[in-house]
């Protein structure tokens, strides 16, 4: 089954979307850390770069699916940066949240294959 967006099958498109989401999420996490660290200009620059990457990502996936994957990957990267860089708490609820984010990505991918 092919999609109108990129003529790629769902499995091939999934890995492209994951790469875009990881790149966007890393830049977003750095931007948020910059803003939290009072270096707001770096945050603005980072979010400007995200807009450019996101506009390319929409060639491979629709708005809803791309946003879901980006949000879930962003949750995971922000938790990691928060725990390591800002000594925020890491407990069973954090692990549960990360697990739920991974499950959301998996379920979204499975729904794309139907």
C-alpha cells in the first residue's frame, strides 16, 4: 500500500518520519534547555530550524501522524535531558510515561499499515 504523500510504503516512510522526529526533538530539547538556562536567543534560533525541518517532514507524513511521533520522541528526549542535565526526578512514573510514548509511536505506525 502506498500513500499519496511520498509514494513510500508505510515501513519505509515510518523510518524517515522517525529520523525527522528525532532530529526535531533533539533541536527542540536543546532550545528548551537554552530557554531554561536564560539563553533565549538560542531557543528562538532552534525553533526556527525546527520549522524548516518540519516543512520537509510533511512531504513524508501528514500533520497528525508527524505531530504525534514528534511529540512522543520529544517527551522522551526532554525527560532524558531534564534528568541528566537539570537533576529532575526520574522514577517509575517517568518510566511509565516513556513506555506510553513508545507505545503511541508503535500504535500509530500499526494504524498506518492497515
